[in-house]
């Protein structure tokens, strides 16, 4: 299909737009050394501008280099297929682009005076092929290249974050499998609440990760839409094949409106919001673990390899890996706020682009690293089961079950049963005693004017932590059966997400492979 289109479009520029063709050809032969000065300007950029804005764009934009390279190759292929690039210029242009693609950003001495990475690449291309380089500019503004590069690196990092969330989920599920019978006092307001298990507690953080995966996949699907070929703002008079560009670069369709394609402001906000949701969830876990690692709790101990020593206090073992993850979560709040602020401009402004292009990919990279660190930290945890069990037994966490027993056995309403147990607990606490039958029966006499005649054996049986946990058999409960059902459900979810990620990575690799195969074929047949 594309060969047929190329043959019919071969002479498009010369037959239908001879003036345009000649102007372009004249521009192709210009001296590449003047690329830093626009033709309508009388002088080059001021040193203050170079040292501030241009320097930032070049340094932050280096991570976009590879994406720009793919965007350039795809654009060149498409221009050749529609007959814009002359026959005699094709191989030289493509070879120069391939040579540049094989360079890593670290190998290149970017010049801040050349504005940004795009212009640096343009300068590099003119140095290699001064007679053909200018054809690459046909039908494409600077911002299209940087936007494509941003999307290419961002979608790759999104897939990495999805993978990191899945790995962390698997780590926590393995941990839960191991600790289904490990008793733990649940906490609300940092006060001991109901008896539970460590497995049930940990699954608290796995469930939201399922929602995180759904959000990240949805954000990926919107991110992986192509703005390529949109022209300046209103499209292009050239027969730019936008669908072909999307195909060559592995995008799943187009951002249809040509103006929106270049200025999408909601995308960066969505990505940072999704990353923050991930981090807020894991922050809850790291906060708890850091508290549990204190000598006051002594529930868990981090491995030496995930801790840091104090340079002045030899006895200290600081849970540094947890602190770092918590810091990343807080930093992401700032990234989200900054990203949102940058979008608050009149439409068609660059504010939301020159900063966002580095802020968003780097935020995703930081998120990925934090998740990997937390996975390793959890895998290396030592759990003090005895301390957890002792805290559970001493917690009076079975008070709710005792009140419910009084309600169902004696026909006393829930509020009154709650008051009876509450008064007995207060008396026990003041006297430094266990919750004994005489205290409970005395509280009942005070409130309902009669004793319940409950024995210590009955109270001990009702308030036994293991028995309490075993009664929570409903969906999502702490019983072994309910916990195992959740583990199975969440493992299925992780598996499905992993399959999606593998498929998407494979599809992107295949698209890139086909792009280079097409470049090779064009070089051989032209």
C-alpha cells in the first residue's frame, strides 16, 4: 500500500508545489554552522539566556535524545514514502540519522548555545549531511519532536512502574502466605484495636495496588497516542500520513485534534497523580514499618543491607530505606503540584512543556526505584512473632467480641453491651488487672441492675485472639480461608497485568524493529 502511495506521490513536491520544492531545496544547502541563529534574528542568544533557560533545556532534555532519534527516523521514512524527500537525498539522510541514533546521549557534548536537544541534533545532522538535513524539517515543528520523545520515554517508564508495582505485590503476597497465622494487634490512631494476622494486615496495601495497576494501564493507554504529523497548529498542507507515523513509532492510534496533539495539559497531571496514588499507599506501609522497627515496638527488624548506621551513635540502626521511600512519596506531592501549576497557562504556551518533559519521566523513574527498594526491604525483614503475639494477647482487642456475645446471648442492645464492657475495661485498666468476670458482672449491675453471671473461662474463650481471627470468615476477613481467597484473587490480578505488560513491551519492540527494517530497506532500494 505504501509503495503504491509513494509512487503516486513521488513527484508531489515538484508537480503540485514547485515553488515550495525549490524553497525547501535551497534551505537544505544552507551552512549548518549558522543553525543557532534564526534567519529573522540579527544576533545570537544572550549569554544569560544560554546559561539559564537553554542550559536547563539541554541538560534536562538529554533523556529525550533516544526518543527524538526514533521520531526523526519515522518522520524521514514517512517523508520518503509520500515523495517529499528527493531520491538522491534519501540514503544520505537515513544513514546520517542511523549514525546519530547509535550514539548515546552520554557520548555527545551538547552545546547549550543551541537552545535544546532538538537543535543540537539538527546541528549534528547538518554536520553529517549538510545537503540533505533540511528535508527532515518538512511539515514538522520543533515541539512535535520533543513531544514525541517525551511520550516515548514516558510510556517506557510507565511500563516500568507497572512492573515494579506488580513485583511489590508479589513480594507482599509471598510475605502474606508466610504469615497467615502470625498474630498481630491491628491499630487505629496508633492504638491497639482488633486482633488480626500479619497476612491480613499486609493485604491492606495489596488491594490498592490493584487499583494502581488499573489507573496506570489506563494512563498508559492515553499516553500512548500519537501527536505526530499534526503540523504547527491546524494541520499541514503536505500529505503527512499521521497513521503511518503512529504505526512506525508503536503508538495505539492518534491524538486526533492537531492543536490538542501538541498541547495536552491533562496528561502530565494524570501521570503524576497516578504515581502519587501508588506512593501514598506504600507510604502508609513504610510509616508503619518504621514505627514497628523501633525498640518501643520491636515487631520487625530491617536487614543491615537496607539500613544505615549513625556516624556518632554506635548503637543505632537507622531504617534508611523506609525513610527514602517516604521521602519519594512526599517529593511526588511537590511534583504533582508543580506539574499542575505548569499547565495553568493560555493555550499554546511552552511553560507546560520545557519543565514537564523532565519532571514527569524523572518522577516515574524515582517511583520505580522506590518500589524496587521497598520490595527488597520487605523481603529482607525479620519478623518478631513473639512480640506481636504478646502485644495481641495484652491488647484487650477482643472487647468488641465480648460485647457482641453479651448482645446476642442476653438480648441486650449493642449500645448497652458496649457500655458494660467499656466500664469493665476502664476498671481493669485502673486496677492493672486482666478483664475478669467480677469486673464485667459488676459493670452490668451498675448499668442494667443485674449480673450477667459470666465466668472467667467464658471471657477468656471469647477474647482468645486466634478464635476471634477464625470467626472473620466473610469476604476480606482475617480468617485463614478469607485471606487465602484474597491472595489467590490478587495473584490472578498480578498475572493478568504481567501478561499485559509483556505484550505491550513486545509490541513496542516489534514496532521499533520494523522501523529499522524499513530504514534498511529504503537504503538498499534507493
